[in-house]
C-alpha cells in the first residue's frame, strides 16, 4: 500500500479567480508504458473537467487540504489565483505539504510584488522555471524556497546598441551643439 | 493583423495570448534569426509553453519544426536563455519526432556548462534519450551523481530514476556511487551564489539517492535490510524526505514478511518521537496499518504510543498535520475504535474546526469510538450544529448515524429522534433526504422496537415530500411492513391520501402498497375497505394506475374466495429473488434468444429468499462493509467533498454493496450455474446450499485451488477450482482424488468425478467429485490430492512440445470438511432472546482452545464455521475485555428449521474457554452444530 516511488506529485495547477487555467502540468513519468499512466494525464478534456469541479469545491473555502476524487489536494487561494498541488491519496500529507510550501514560497520570492494573476502572467518564464526546479516529472526536486529561487534566472536584458564610431560621434555632437546654439542666439536676437 | 494588436503582444505584461498560429510563426522566424536576440526568444518560449500548458497542442510536423529551431538556440551562451530552452525541450519532446538530434548539444552542456545550467541539461537529457541510446549517458550521469553540488547530483539521480524503465542496467552500474550519495551530505556552495538568495541545504539528494537505490535493490530483501540498518543510524539521514522514505522502506519490508516486524519495533518506537511530523505520521501510519492486518504481532505499548503520537498531532496548528493524523485515526476507528477512545477530548474539540473536512472526520471518528454511554450525548451535540453545515457534510453525518443504528440497537430512541428531527426540520436536497430515509428504512428492518415510531414519522413526512423517488420508496416500505403492524388502518389512511393528491407515478405505487393491506390478519375488517378503495381508484384517469388497481382487485378476490396460494403470493409475496443471479440469467436469456423466445424464461433455478433470509443477507453485507469496505475500497474520501463521483457509489452501495462483494456474489452464482449445466449433476435436483469458496492452497502456490461445497437433497458435490499460474506448462488430465478421513465409517458413496482434460497456463477450470448421501445430515472430512500430467509448452505457439511425454505429478492440497455449518443458512430475527427461548431442543458443549488467537479471530471463525448470522452486533469482540458473548442465528438449508446459538468466550492465560449453547427445532442439527464448532 505504501509506495516507495519518488513520483509523489501528480499535478501542479494554477487557476484564476473564475476557475480558468493559468498553468497546469499533469505529470507523467517519462518512459513509462502508456497503459500505466493515469487517465488524467492523458486527456485534456478530463483535466479541464477535473479543474472545474475542484475549483467549485475549493473556491472560497479556506481549508488548505482535502481529498478530491481519490487525490490528495493541497491548495492556497490568493486574491485572484489559487495554487494547487495534487498528489496520490496514499502519499504522506506532510511530504506534500513540504513540496507545496516550497512551490508557494518560491513563487513568493521570485514574484517581487506578490502572487496574483497579472504578475504570474507577466513573469511566466520565471514561474515556469521555479516550478520546474521544484518538481521534475512528479519527483520533488527541492524543498527550500531560497534554493529554488536561486536557481531561477532572470530574463536576459537587451544588450544596448552602442555605436563605436567615436570620431563621428564627437564631431556630430559638436555640430549639433553648434547649430542649436546658433539657433538660440538667432532667436534671442 | 493590424499593428495595434501586434504591439499588444509585444508587451510581455499583457495577459492575453496570441493564437497558436501566430506564436508558431513568431517562434519559427525569431529562433532562426542570427544573431539571436535572447530576451525576445525567452519571451517567445514562455508564450509557447503557456500555450501548451493551457491544453493546446501542435501537430507532429509543427512540433518537430519547433523543436528543431529551438535546438538552434544552443549557439547562444546566455544561461537564462538556456534554462528556457531546456524547459521547451522537455515540453516538446513528447509531441515531436527526432528528438535525438538534440542529444549531443545537451551532453556538451552536461560536461562543460555552468553549474547553473548543468542540472537543467541533465534533466532534459532523459526526455530525449530512448532505449537504444540511454547507455551512452552512463559516464555523464555517473560523474554527475558524485558531483559535490547538490542540484547536479540530484538531477543526475532523478534522471536515472526516470530512465529506469528503459535502462535499468545502466543505472545498476553506478549503484555504489548512488549509495555514496545517500551517505554524503552535500551542502550548497555558498561562495558562488548567483542571485540574491541564500539557499538552505535540505540534503534532499539523499532522498533521491534512496529512492533510486530502492528501485535498484528492491528484489533483494537482504540488501534492503542492510540499507535500513545502515541508514537508520540517527545521523546518517539529514533530509526529512529521505527519512520518510526509509519508513516507507520498512513498511514495504514488513508487508512482504510480517515476521520482521518485531525486530523493527525499537526503531519504530524511536521514530515516533522524531523531530519531523512527517516521519511521526508515516511511522504511526505504518504501525496502525500493520496492526489492522496482523493484530497479534504488534505489541500493545507500541500501538498505544503510535496513538499518543497521533493524539498530540491533533492539536498542532498546521492544518495538514491535523488532517493527516485524523485520517489515520479514522481508519483505526473502523477496526478497533476502543484503541483510540483516549483521543476523544481532542476529537471533540476538533468538531468546531474551521476546516470542514477536519470537523467531519472528527465527528465520524467520534461516532465510531462512541460507546453506549456517550452516544446519546454525542448525538445531542451533533443535533445542535447539523443545521449549520452544508449538505455534503450532513450526508456524511447521517451515514455515520446510520451505522450506529446497526451497532447500537439499544440506543434506537436517541438515534430515531435525531433522524426524525433532521428529516422534518432540515433543509436539504434529494440526496440528503434520501440518506435519512435510507437510515430510517434500515432501522425499520433491523431494529424492531423502532419500527412503529419510524413508520409513523415516515407517514407524516410523505404528506409534504417533494421528491417522487423518496415517496415511492416509502410507499413500498409501508406496503411491506404496514400490514404486519398492530394498527394497519393508520397507514391505509396515509397511503390513500397520496392516491387522492399526487401524480400518477406515486398513485401507482400507492395502489400496490394499498393492495398489500387487503389480506392483513391483524385487522380483518380492513379487507373490505381496501377493496372499495381500489374500486374507486379503478376509475382513475391514468391507465397505469387503473391497470394496477384492476389487477390488484382480481388477485384479492381470487385469493379470498378460493384460498388460492398463487394469488396470495402475488398480493403479498413472501419471497424475493436473488437479484444478481436473476439479472445475469435474464440478460443471458435475452442475448441467447435461441428460438425467438418461444421457451419461457425459467425462474426455478434462481435462488429465492424469504424475507428473513433476505434481511440476514443484507445485514451481513452491511456488517462486512463496515469492517472491510472502508479500508479496502478506498472509500476513505474526504467527507462530503465527493458528491459528484461518490454520490453514485453511495447510491449503489445499499443495493449491492461494494464491487468486490458483488463480484463474489456473481462468482458463486456462476459456479452454481456451471454446476447445474452439467448433465450428470442436473439429475440431483435443485441445489440446496453452496458454501463460500475456501482457499485450499497458498494463494502464491503454483496451482491455486479453491473449493466449494454444494449440497443437494440426496447428493453432495465438491467443486475444486484450479488455476494454473505457470506460464509455460500446461496440465493434462487434472483430477482431484478425495479420500474420506475415516474410510470405514464413511456414509458417503462416491458416484463419479469429473476431470479437466487440459489446463493451459493462467487458466482456471473446475474438477468435480460427486457423492451420494442420505437425506440426513452427513459430516465428513476429505483428504485431497491433485494429480496431473505436466506438459511443457512451446513458448511461441503455446502448443505442447512434441518430444516431451510429460510426467505424472501430484500436489497436496488442504483437506475440505463437510460440516454442520454447510447445512445452515444465516437468517435474521428481530428479538433474539425470545426466539432463543422458544426453540425446543437444547444442546450444550464446552471447548478449551489452546491456540494463541484473539477473541475477535475466534468470533470470525465461529461466524464462518456456523454460517449463522451474528446478531445484536455481537460479532465485534471488545479487545479490552477478556470475555465476550456471541449470538448466532440461522436456518437449516434442508428443511428450514431455526437454530440459535449463544457462545460465551472467556480468555485466560492458558487459552480461550468457550461454552456453546444451541437451541433448535432440529435436535440432530443442533447437536452436530454445537459439537462441531471447531
């Protein structure tokens, strides 16, 4: 009954304030034969239905943990998004709680102005990286939020376009200043 | 597309996402550009991934093209772009082709990349490898496993874990390095932290290494034991998750070999006070689960300290810890509620927990641990707040109350009042009301004292009930139970009101119910009035109602005039059919359609139950369901949050409990059918009784044999179902030889035995041995022997190899006993004490049982051996007391004589003393049964 498998997380979801998907990943162990995979990981239609029902159960009920359709679900509702972590019903609740806290707190760290829908969508790339550093194909990879956040890179900054023609630059500036000065002087007169 | 909308998507902050085609084209053009613009590429990748996360997908050719152009981005050395590229590779690898082409670029990164991207590269590597190329990663993975950086080592370990199904051999080659990874503590290198964060070392690498190590060694029990010894030392494992993993490893081992448990007891005791709650929980879960399966192997102290640990977890502020502890306690409460009575104060304080899941769990657990003394106070607590909770929770609570009514029939008054209160005053939907009515129906059937009051209140309820389904059920119940009550006329009035006021569906149900009152013996004058009422209804505007009234009138008239038993049967049937077998027979009748339904359907072969028998079967199912159902069928749902999926299950659960039991039913029906379809056996006449199936071998033996005993009036048939679990051997001429234990005294005469010609691998087939027997009760033990010829099979064609002759072999299987219990069917009686006193013949026997078993195990054995029904919830032996009394009731399968047993058990240090007192209408049966209990 107790399974020593490392695949303890079945899905990570982020739903918005009306139950629509912001992010969803139903984990499937790679290289596993098709028939051993759960139904949920295979059909998008079933997933959406599952999310709809789950959202109805959890929206405005602040209970943090529940069992839903033979899954253990941990969740946290924010202003306009809800974070979910879905695990197997036999998994240790505290282990999942640890993973969920890591997921939640690392998002908190990387999203400077707090967890909300707009912020998640604006920094979708870093959110994706943070989740990827927390859970890999359903295996809990790291549980320390700071360790996760430290492995998430910020988006690259645009390298400024510097023109290296120094001579032309100085002369140009001089010409420009001269013409402006002349203009001013003429206007003043 | 206008420039306006295009600009809108240029802005990363926009919540809107362009459509699939736009993203595809943007990606294709941008990724192939030179030089690469890393910022824009990362944005596009994140958009692409967002699209995928929202459930969109790309056709294979587009996905492949995307994958190909993304792999071009490897040219750019920017780490933050690289991380995104790996995400995209992971996401696209499952939908695109030719993912192998990225392998070399990824491998280059694994070797030479920065510490930041190395883990990402390693983890992406698994998704592009396949069976034929996995071995090439061996050297890379091996060196990454031993890397000092925890993220790199973890990435390599999890990647190897993912690769196991296709490359176990590769992972086996670095099993030593993996073992070192468990031992090594790898802190985060603080010197070159990239960002603004200072990571804490969780040493989670140990968890990954342990998980992988288990998979590599899982078939080797000794190696696993060694692992536990090595790692259970207090300082080896720092990672919380790894410790939980170790507890699970112990759990796995003791499930495989229960005897190991005692050697782990000190370790487990130690873990119960571990600083991590997760470890405490997992250990408590292990101990209590194990105790459910092997009660005598767990010392009472250990179990008690597990419960104490859980008890202290009930008061912690963290919701999930409380939730988890309650879940375990709730599970324990289903089997041995007395063990967790100590937690009652904590449980009571959790009733008002803000998390409704917790409060409902607390209530249901409390209801299980409830004893006769505190039930009524508990019910009054619940009555106070039941009107405040949501429908789902009300249903759970009502369900729990319903099981109480079966367990504590003495408390019927409080329970009934509670149910009536919620029925009348509670606001709720169909499902909720239906559950209450269910509970009341249960009480009417199984708690005779409560019958009148419950029926009266149901009558009141139907006066203003808006749900047709419930009304029809109540009307049916009134028709069934009403005529035998003291004042049937009362119910007639209520039923007739329905005829006047309701729609046609209810009117027809009411007509049927009314007609049942016509022949009641308690009030002979009623017959006339019913007839006149029915006459009036016969003019109803609805044809179904008219038809039913007319038919009822006809039956009543003929039943009265000619004392016609058939008509009487129609008006008020005393038998009900075995529904599962009726259903399967009917469906096979319809599907076969041999002569376009010229031959009428034959119902004589289907078992019929009298009302008492039907009740006995139902009660038995409910009792078993209480015990096992909750544990095994995963019905352990968060109370109330499952209405969608669970609702249906619950609806079906009263019709025929769990699927398992339903299948069990069907199996016995199937066996009986197979049996009766045989020419030689058909001649024996109708089947009187069949026993449960008995396992005659180890369930893991090469040949699994299960026996069933069938009784006919003058014959007995032993059925042996044999399953060949071998994959490459077929058995020819399989027979079972049965020798009576005392051949000289045997009064059974063997008639014939039927053998199996060929039993192919993983097939099941049956052998039969038939005996002639006198009409009397005959008891006999048989020594059994399985004989067969083995034939080796060609693995390709599954045909026997020609050159092998096959050789004769024998296989000993357990003995089978035909005992008094096989002549008994369980039966229900409302008032056991009265029924017991009324029976004429008495027999007493005393046993002294030296075996070391618990009272509960003995009780279970008694119930099985006698095939009687335990009444007044005496089937649960209290584990805190050394004595117990079991009350059993049954009927002879041959002639229907009642038999009642009172068995007193006293447990002492020397064993269990048992005094059985039996009374029956049949003296021989009684003495056989009482003297053959063990």
